[in-house]
C-alpha cells in the first residue's frame, strides 16, 4: 500500500503568507462633556432716563411755626 502523498512530495506551491493588517491601536478620545458657557448673571444697568426730581418734602407746619 503506497504511503499517502505528503505535502513535501508534492510540488509545493508557496502559500502566500496572509498580510495581516495590524489592528490600529485605537486611542480612545475621552468624551468630554462640554462645559456650558456660563452666561454671567449681569444685573441689568438701568437705562439712564431723565432723573426724576426728588420729592419735595412737605413743609412741616410745626417747623414753620417754630422757625417763623
């Protein structure tokens, strides 16, 4: 019984070595939670309008009597 033909006895076809694409080392960029742009709570500056005249204090009758 003839011995089974081994791969060496055959005309060995050079098997192409599979070119392994190197798995790229994934640099994990950390998902940064965006810092919300804090709008500064500015107290609204009142629009300068005509300054109201200060209330004239009512003439105190007692002061008028004493001072007069």
